[in-house]
C-alpha cells in the first residue's frame, strides 16, 4: 500500500509536468527510470560507507547538482544523460577498485624515494 501511494503521487506529478499521458513505445518510458535508477546504483556503491537512506540522499543531491549545472551551461538533454552515464561509470570504477587505488597511492611515495 505504501508503494502504491508513491506510484500514485509519481503518476500525478508526471501528468502535471508533461500535460498529457500517452502510451510509450520503443522503450520511451526507460528515460523516466534512468535518473532515479542512477541514484539507487550510486547509493548501493556508497553502502559500505554510509546507510542506504543517506546514500540515496547524497546520490540524488549530487545528481541534481550536476543536472542543474548542465542545464545552466545550456547542454541538451542527450548530452546530460551521456555525462551522467560517464559519471556513474567513474564512480563505480573508483569504488570497485579501492584496493588497487590504495596500492597505487602507497607505491608512488616508495617510487619517489627510490628515484631520489
């Protein structure tokens, strides 16, 4: 029941934003899921660092800040989605390769000490 309440609010907001509703074909509705799904994925990546609820808040705040910046810069919607996809890939690569980054950070001072 709680989920259906959120779905109803989302439907009302979508109708009020677009002005009309129609049947979507050729995965036209996938664009509605792209931005919220990115927020959830980033929150899952942040889960070892913080609580899932706080991670969702942080990820949505970050994504909204990026969107506002891209809109203010005048970029079209397609470029915004491409930029957010690249941002998601960067976040996932850095968080999934934490051990490799730690090794890299520890090797650099040792290499500098050997060079001098």
